[in-house]
């Protein structure tokens, strides 16, 4: 079931009426660009990722039905498969899933008839149980249903099942371990990011010993549990689906700032560029995030698109020139981390039209995504 009205376009960032016409023009152009990216063979996933990240995201649920599967490399012919039956009897997760779904009333559109909502709740239970049945290595956690219901409302049961299964084995993989160890590890990235964003807030939080548990529900539900406006939820999902699995923790770090919603998203992308997970790993401690690790088995089709091949080649040439120059610079050699950050920010400034977060996706693609078979 699609909720076009609730998942429609967001207003301009600054909210001024004088910019409505300009926003409408940009919106129409964006829809045309998305249509063009979907029409070529192979589909231009790199362009779709940029559209999902940039202002307004994917605009409507009708567009999300076409683009979300591409972002997760779920082939369109998945809808041709026969739906699989789910047995609820003797299912170890059924009772907990049932309780959580029954408590999810506010996640459905206001005014939805009870009969329709109850039918969707039954579908929600089936999706969750089916994904767990197909993937016994995954373990249900409270809050998982908050993510699944968003996909159900946007995509319908069959497509939502396919996307949720892919998502659960990649982006959400850490949260579905038997223990919370990997989830706690991801939360450990939060304080180092906040320290770089706002040292005063970081010091206050350290002194108050608040820890990071306050952000747990944000992280494991992709903010679906705490955001009341469905438009904001799906806009954020556009962003997360197009980015690295750790992007939700970067978004969590910028929330203490009182900024417009689109600015928060852009700021999270900026932080990812400036302070990538690889630079924060030592402070976050111990092992690599399993979501990031399994995501290396995930497809970023943009790496095989011709425009991005050119971009990567130019980037390698620039990097080689910079490294050659750095070899003759004592200052650069003495501060390699600062030099790399300067380079990233310089490149970001040159490609500002893409947006910082889009740059992060394109330019760090090879670090966390391989090449898999593409579908036409």
C-alpha cells in the first residue's frame, strides 16, 4: 500500500513562501532526472543514490517503489515469485512480534479504517516471521517492526518482504545478533563524532555520564520509533538506503543541533566525509561493525557506471599527484590525517553540486561495496 500523500515532497529547506516556485521547478527537474536514471540500461544507480540523498529525497512513495529496490539491488522480477506461507504455530518469535505489532498503532496513518490497519498488522507479522524463517542466523529485536512497517506502508507486502530481507542481512545485521555487542560497538562511534561536532556538548555528556544508550532506539529503528511525521521517516530512509550502514550514527550525532531537517541530513553527510568510520574505529574500539563487513558483499552499482568510472579515474590521478607532492612536504608527512581531511574537503568544495553526502557515497564506494551482477 502506498501513502503518496504522507510520503510526498518536503517543503523548501528554509520554509519561505517566496521560494515555493523555485522548489517546484527543482522538484520537476529532479523527477525528470530520476525517470532518466531508471530508463537507461543498466539503471544509473549512482544517479539514483544522489537523488535519494539530495534535498527532498525521492519525493513520493510512487518513486520510492521504483528506486528503493534499485538501491538495495533487489531485482524487479521478485514480484513474479509466488508468496511463501508462514507458519505462526510454535514459532519462537511469534508472541513477541505480536505484542510489538499490537503496540504499533501510531505508526499507521491517522484516520486509517480499523479493518485496513488490522490487515496491515497481519501482513507486518508475516513479513517479520518470514524473514526470520529464511535467515535463522538473524534474531528478532524489539524495534525491528518499526523499520519493517515503513517498508510495508510504502511498498506493499511482497516487495517490502524482499527489501527487508536484504536490509536485515546488511544494514541491520549488527542489530540482529544474539547479543547486543555489535550494536553497542556502533553506539561507541557516537561520542567521537560528537566530540568533533561540538566539544562542549561532548564534555558535558562525559561529565554527566549519560553514556550512549539514549540513542539506542534511534539507531535500531532508523528513527522510525521517535519521528512522528511519516514524511520525515521516509525522507530519512531515502538517505540511509543510499549511504554507508553507519550513516544513522552520524545523523544521531547532529541531532543536538537546532537546524532544519534537510540541513541535518546534509550535515550528517559532511561529517561522514570529514570523519569516516575508518578514522574513528580506534576510538570506537575493538572490531569492525558487522554491518560494514557484510556490506562489502553488497552491490553499489554506481561503481560500474561509466560516469563514475571517470570520476574514480580522475580521483586516483588527483590522489597520486597529491601523494607525490606530500612526499616532498615535511608538514604533510607530519600530519597525514589532517592532510587527508584537507584533500577530502577540497574535493567536496569542487563538487558541491552533488552535495556532501552524495560525494561520500560515490567517493568512498570502493571502501565498502563490491561489484555484483547488475540487473537491467
